[in-house]
C-alpha cells in the first residue's frame, strides 16, 4: 500500500501534525509516533518499530504504516484517531530502563464470519469498541517491542478475517510478552494479554471448532481480565459446546448482574437456552439482545442483528417451528445476509411451512450463491417439485446428479443420493398427486448410484 502524501495540518488541539491519507475502506492503517524521552540516552523507539513492521514479509499486503514527526500530546490523540481513522495508534515514553507504550485500537469492522458460525454453529462477536492498552517493556531487551510488532501484524490479519495466518502471530505475541512485569504495570499488561488470548480462543473455537483449546484460552483471558463481559461470553460458549450447560448459564447470569446492558451476554444466554431446549427463555434472551442493539446505525451492528435472527431461526427450525424460523431468516436477509446458508435455511423452513413459492425463490438464491453445493442443488429440485414445477424440477435433479457423480468417493456419493431419495419419499407422503413424477426421479437416482 502506498504511503500517503505529506502535508502540514493545524489540528484543533493546536499541534502541527503530518497529513497523510486517512485509512481507506478495508485498509489496516497503523500510525506510529516517536516515543517521548523521560531519561536515558535518546532512542528511536517509534521509528524502529515502524521500520520493523515495514520489513515484515508481505507487509504491503497486510497494512499501511505511517509515522508522526514528533511525540504528540496525549490530549491530541483523539483528534489523530478521528482525522486519520487508524486501526492502531502507538505512542509512548521511555527512560534508561523502561518503555511504556499506549496502544489505541479501533477495530476496522467485523471480520469475515467463520464458516462454522455462518453455517449455524456457535456465534461470538469480537468487540468493535475502541480500546486503549498500556503496555510495558524492559529497555534492556534486544528488541523490546517485538511483541508489539508481532501483535500489530496479527491484528491486521485477524480483523481481515485471515484467521489461520493470524494464529501464529498472536501466539508469538503472547510468547514474547515480558515475563517479569513491575507491579504497577501488571494490571495493564494482563488486560493486553487477555485481549490476545480472547482472539486465540475465538480462532480455536468459532473458527477451528476445537472448543477444548478455546476453553483454555478463554479461561486464561478471563483470569487476566475478569471484568470484560466478552471473556465471559467466550468461556460460557466453550462450556456450552463441551456439554457443561449449567456452568455456561451460571457464568452468563453472574456477568449480567454486573453488565445488565450487554447484548452479547443476552445473545450467548439465548444460544445456551436453545441448546437446553428452553425455547421460551431463549426467545426472551434474543428479544432482549435485539432490543439492546436497537435500530442498527452501522453495518457492523446490522450484521450482528442479522446473525442473531439467523441463529434463532436455526434453533426454531430444529425445535419444530418452521413458521418462526422462516420469519427469522427473512429478517436476517432484510438486514443484509444473503449467503447460501441463510437462503437455503429460509428455503427449507418455508418448505416445511408449506410456503412453496418462498421456498423456491430462496432455494434459487442459495444455489446461485453456492452453485457447487450438492445438497442445495438437490433441495432446489425437491422444492420445485413441491411447487408442481415438474419440468424445472427434472432439470434441477439432472444438475444435482451430475454434480454428485463428480465425487470420486463412492460412499460419499451414495450418502448424497440416499438423502435425496429419502427427501423424495417424504414429499410423496405430503403430495401423493406427484407420486409418478417422484418415482421417475427416484429411478434416475438409483441408476446414477449404480
């Protein structure tokens, strides 16, 4: 990413600052300021960190690094954040023994939803609230801010949804944290370490579905920063996924006493209640989360709301409420979700509810979003048939069979054919008038399956 042009701008705080290009859409901008000397020999702390970041492999694809000409006053930092919208602003002080950094993080937006969460798995949202961390490093280390360099690289990858690539950088950042921290800096360093362990837990659980590893990370994050409701959400969802539902619920209820306005806690409580089969409590929790979000003013809140409706729709369908599920999926789509999962889920909910017109339209959208998904292709044929659009259904089944025959593993092919055959049996019971058409398609599936 090219460095922006350098100009001089008089800020409202009265300082003179460089005017480089503000962060662009989808760009991770890190601004590094010179560190203010409080004693000891002069050191190029900020410029060294900026240069090290620029020398990271593939740096130009990860982030843009800009530097300030001199250390800003603390009162000017909000103006810098507002003017240039960096994801990270690093300032600090140093003396002959200690480096103290201030890190202002403003997440650039919700990262890409992991596949498991997008397909109905447990949903946890990273916080989009601005955060300020104050960190410590001993001056005597060879590269005292290497952990910060690694952390910034990890953040650029995490918030871009490149979780697999972010993982080793975040793990290395934790490993590089100073081991001997003065008492007066421990609480601040624990809060910083907690935020990294939370992200590691998110990658382990929501992304990789390794909820045992996620539980360990979230437990560490919660010990380091027990007042953060998101650490409770992560730990509770880990407990829930590992079968400890009473423990999960107890964690959330205890946190709600201190944070009664946290929509994330209510959303987690709703997911836990649905796993328990308590749909009444789940709906109440989801309604509370939706009310706390209110009218979504930003794309991120809109997406969060869409995911809440999607999650509730999945569980409503699983618990025999296709009409309620259909309404939730439709609301999620109105809020901007248009992926194959939510469209396919709406199609199936509408089919179960007997609304074949909605089912066919949503099914077509799902196939368009993911044309190689065999299950969606077979479902589209089934729903066209249920809507008495027999010619179109036959063409859709031809396409689904063709996709299935591309699979080299015979057992996997047979499983797809078996599910499609069974779904046709179920439709024949609902629509006996279609029996001859259904039998003909089943014959074609049998022939293709060998």
